[in-house]
C-alpha cells in the first residue's frame, strides 16, 4: 500500500511563487524548489525542478550541447501557474510509496533531490 506524500512548501530563488508573471511568455525559465514529505508528519526533503518554455530553456540555461536536460526540467508550451501546479501535484501523487526510500526513488525520476547520490536514509526505514 502506497503512503501518500505531499508538497509541504513551494519557493523559487528566481521568482516570487504564484505572484510573478513573465513579461515574455515565450522565454520563461526559473528554478522551483519543492519541500515534499509524507502527509502524516512534518518532515520534508527539498526537490528541484526547472520550469521553462523551450525558448526560455535555450536562452537562459545557456546549454552548449544538443540536449537541454535529461531530468529535472518541466517543459511547458505555455506558462501559467495553474498548469505548473496541477502537473507537479499530479507527479507527486504518482510517487507515493510504502517507504520514504521508495518515494525518493520515484520522485527522482522527475526532480533533482537535495541529497542526490547519497544513500537514502528514511524516516520510516529506521527500526
């Protein structure tokens, strides 16, 4: 049985979350930080995703290769906070798992994790 996880906090070092509106809808690119944890409990870990339009990613990520990103990028054709929120919440809903270790592995398919490349030590795996 999968335990539910939720987003406990949203923030961005680049823009004011849900108040910022881009001046050019074709060139959106900013980092979004998500604090995610189990619904039951106060603990959370931070996950990162870049939200961008194709043109915004090309210009602001300053990628010099053919591949813009292989993970941690939410590419939107048209930016709205509502669409970004809906999609990220749907992703998090899909990543619920029996343990925190399993949930982290699922979340890392879509987002970068603050403890990436470290062994997952779980709040629920401790005995």
